[in-house]
């Protein structure tokens, strides 16, 4: 076994082989970063609440938000609080979406928010347990006072569109999207 002796550094053939492996990994990583293969491109958009609801009703398969039977689905009080947040201009977390190569939109985070907005604009949600706009308890979208409807219709939902950069394979894209979804779940 060849070895170089220095009081502070000891290199033998095993260390040299490890260094070569590290250099190969580093070269691969540098190439990926150079071409942006492990990065995501984020695009910020806003969509009027009413436009979102109309698109869900009129455009087949507009967004994939999965089953209505999600674990931890919101109750009517929580849904009502979201609508109230728009009415009093409280910040609402953006919805994170992924536009796939098949031109479909997959919701990564924000399914309950979207479902609630569509449900309210479809008159399937009766507002309840509102603390600040308590005079609106018992209202559906159709029964809101006209000025309140106009106010609500001016509000938008922030959307962050996530797209992998580079020539990522479908498998790499799926892995990135699953990782992102899991990390967003950790934040709740």
C-alpha cells in the first residue's frame, strides 16, 4: 500500500480512491447545477376567485385536486373562515401547482382552499361561525349582499406554478414534485 507521510496529512490508496469517487460525484453535481437540472422555476400568478370557480365549472379537468374525501378535510367553520379572510383582506397562503407536460394542472398544496372557493361560489357552502363578519353567517354566495359580492369578486388567489428546469425526465419530475409536496406537509 503506497502511502505519503506528513504529520498533518496521510494519503493512502484507499483515500485516493475515495477522492476520485468524490470528484466524480462533484463533477456530476456541477454539471447538473450548470444546466439547472435540479432546480425548480417558480412563476407567481393571481387568479380572481370568481374566475377560478367558473373555470372549475366549465373547463373539464381544469385542475387535479384529487378526491373529495381527503384526510383532514375542512369543516364548514374552517371553510367559512377562509371566505371571511378574503372579505376582510387577511393574507391567504398561495396555492402551489404543477403544470405537467400533458398540459394538466396538478395542485400540490392548496386543495382545500380551492375546493372551498368552488363550493362557496356554487352555493354549496353556508357561512357559519364568522367572528368578524358575523352578519354574513347563514349566507351562501347567492344570498350575499351585492356590495359584499362585488368585494369578494375583486379578490384573487395567489398561485405559484412550479416547473422543473432543464431536460428532467418524467421520473425526475415526479421525484421533485413528491419531495416538494412532502416538505410542504412538514410545514403544517
